[in-house]
């Protein structure tokens, strides 16, 4: 996306390369988790009017080139994505919560 965007009195082209990974880069982003994460990222970016240039997930990291309004700020976009993706999906319990206590 090489086109500039504009608002009231500003023309801008702010493309950010956002990369994040799970703790200790554990390979946990696969299967249903990968699908749900991509869905969440697309929904949040669409709601914040932040076009995604590409979205790539590997088992140990997420790479998200995105265009973001400088007035809104990339930090707010990333925070919005992380807040939504940290919440469990409806009807899904966290594995640590669902596992019974086996300590004797």
C-alpha cells in the first residue's frame, strides 16, 4: 500500500511492522489458536480502520505489517489486539483452569 491517507489537514503514510511472540517463544500458535488469532487481528484492525498489508503467523511469532493513523497511535492498536486476544473465546476454558489438581 503505497498510497497516502489524509485527514482534516494532514496527509500521512504510516506503515508499521509489528512482531510479537509468546513467552519464551514457545511454539503454541498452531491449529485452532492460529485461526482464532488471525480472526481477532482482522476484526480489531477493521474496527480501528487500520488496513493490514499482510498477516503471517508462525508457531512462535506473529508478523503484522499494518497502516495506522498517527493520531490514534500504533501502541493503542497493538493494545486493542492484545486485550481482545487475551480474553478466552466464548465457551472455551483455559487449559490450566480446566485441568484437575493432581498434586497429592
